[in-house]
């Protein structure tokens, strides 16, 4: 059996459709279909049931998928341990972190890192989905998390803080018309973050799923937004609302896999990231 076809099998199982698998693997969906057909022909049995809800594994497909998962894990472990032997400040380094953190803090400081490490190619991933460092989807992660995976090693720095923000024009309006900007809980009921705020009786309006969208909506006078102080304090069009000091949110972690922690380029970026974040601590914590 062709390993590309086995990888295609895994992608189809994960994404349920040939289009989703094609997007994940970076190939056209017709290529996914041909690979699955070829794999089924090579072993003489159907691996998927075609249903209105997507492609579902048959019993034969489940057995092959289990073996493919074990083999893939073994390959990833081998690749990771080999990469971990690299002691040269050269090569590619895949870094995952939230996009607002990358844009606000890291990119302005990157020229210094690049000047000191000219042979290291940085590849940033700011996807909203969490990249799996253990599976080499990233080599290094800056995570905002109170419970990072136990499979990773690194450093916990400190918690970032949040506050409520709005424009002065919005605050000058009738208080009866004030509202929260929603960020994923919908507009029904009062979630914990509303109940524990200084404004527990305000309704929620809309869904703005990212920090930049919340900030932009607050800047347009659409409502109150809870923002990291790093972004809210730096915005000249916004001001803090209420009397409470900023509240601690999630911890900032610098993480990698144990097999990669002694890799020169990982160590170099971890040192750079830690120094940068500690220097910016007062801004991050809104003090």
C-alpha cells in the first residue's frame, strides 16, 4: 500500500469529506478521491460507506485506520527525535501563537532575532485551532492556557490581564442602552463572565469571536468589550470602564516537546520570547 494513500485515509477520517481532506493535505479533492479508490482497489474491499453525512469507515476501514495511526505516531516520534539532535542555529522553526500577540509584541522585535540568527527561518501559524506540538504541527508554542498538555515542556511566565473597554462617546449615551459585545456564547442568558463583572445586568449583543473583532466593534461604539490590557490600553479610541482593576486571565506559557528542547534554534527562540515577554510584562498586565 502507498503511504500517500494511507495519509489520505487518515485525513478523510478526520475531516469526513474529500474536500476537507484535500484542503488539509493541500491537494484537489479529486486527487483525494482517486487515492481512496486506488487504496480500496489494492486491498480488494471498501474502506468507507458513502453517506449523506460524509464518509464513514467500514469495519475493514477501522482496522486499517488503527494500524495507520500507530505507524504515523512512530514516524512522528522518529522525526521529532532526529530533529532534536540538531545543534546548529539554522533551519526552519515553526512557531504557533495567537495572531494579536504576534502582531503587537513579536513582529516589532523580530528584526533583532533575525539579525542574531540569520540562518533560522521562522514560520508562524496563528490559526484559531491549537496546533499539536507533539505531532510536529509546530516546533514551539506561545500558549495562553492554564492547563497546557502534559506532553510538552517549557516555562510558565505570568498571567495576562483583561479589562472592560468602550469609547467615551458610547459612555456618554443613556446607560439604559448599554450592552456587552458577545464573543461566542450567543445572546441568550448571562454567562459567568457577565455575572462576575461590574455590569451583570447588561444584555449581550452579537458574536465577535476574536480579539481584533471585539476591539474593532468597541471602537465603533457597538458596546462594551472585555479585552486584554495589552490591546485595550494601547488603543487611543478606547478607555477602561468601571472601577475594578484589571483581572488576571490565562497564564502565558512557552512550550515545546521534550525531544526538541535542546535544539539550538528552539532554545534561541525560547530565550528571545522569554526576554521579550518579561520586558513587556507591565504592558501585558496593564499596570
